C-alpha cells in the first residue's frame, strides 16, 4: 500500500509538470529546460506502471513458507488485479464489481490486523460457510475435504531448521491442490464465516498464521488472485508455473 501511494504521488507530480510544460513552459523562455524535460520524461513510464499495477497485474514476492508446497519463499508471483473487480488505487474502494473469490483460490489481501501489509493464503471459507478443522482434516458445511497422501516432504524453516512433513492432495470443490501436514499436536477450530468475509488458510497447515489466528478477511481488503510464478532466482524451473 505504501509503494502504491508513492507511485500514485510520483505519477501525479510528473503528470502535473508534463501538463504545465505543454501548456505554458514549452511556449516561453523556459522552453527546452533540461530539468523539466528530464522530469516529464518519467511521466509516460510511471503512468504505464501505475495503470498496469493498479488495474491489471501486480508482482509480489513470497516472504515465507506458509503456502508451501504451492509457493515457496523467494517465488515472485503475478496477481490478477481485476479478478475480484476494479478498485480505486491506494484507497482500495470498489469501482466496478466483476466477480468474487471462489473456494480454492490463492488470493492476496491486506492483512486485517495491519492493512499496510499484504498477505497471501488460500480461500477456504466463503460467506455463510461453516468450517471445522479437526485432527488435520477440513470440513466445509459438514462435508470433509478429501485428502490423498502423496509422500514425505522435507524442507528448511528459516534456512537452518530442518522440517519433515507429509505432502497431501486436498480437494476443494473443483480445485485439487497440495498441502503439508506435520506430526505435531493438533488444534481444532470451528467457524461460521460472516457475510462479506472470507476464511483464509495457508497450504502449510501447521506453519501458517491465518484466519485461525487473526480472523476473517473482509471483502474490502481483497487485492487479487495469484495466477503464476514468474521468477525464482534459486529455482529457475519454477518460472512460468501456474498457481493451482
């Protein structure tokens, strides 16, 4: 959000200088002013970046392992900004409603406890849903989400702490995706998702701070739907992978 505000301010200022130059400066004694020419030269670039980033696609970098194995720390992902409707940049107010999140979407949103921070999780509960998470299993409106064992999954937490988990395939409606389950004591949860809100969980179920900890995601906090990994400096093979 802070970067968006800075980008919008920079675009506005350079655009204002561009307009003033076109209307007044270029016709008088200040014509061909190098400083003005340099500043207004940034305007088309900033405007293009601002429009693309605000209304079409925004890049994000995955900072943690809460969405493993779907996403890993270091992945650079692309987020579709108009998947959940066009919103006013910075203020995040809806301009044109288009669609709503679907169960199983990997979505980016403003963290409810601090909206200046963006989070990424998976949509588990839709408005009105009754969600239970018991003994590592997910129940949606009384129906258990199917899980199929894939194999062992070894990774490092914070680069030095080895972790061992079970990789499972979980089915959420038409979405089949991977999750990680650890052999640690389980906590059970039961929620009813309020209208206008969503319940979010990480695919790394036992190493994720999500709606089980900080509550539901308000519809007004939605940013967009993640759809592709476009770069990972450590694992080039992940580039171009679609996010499921």
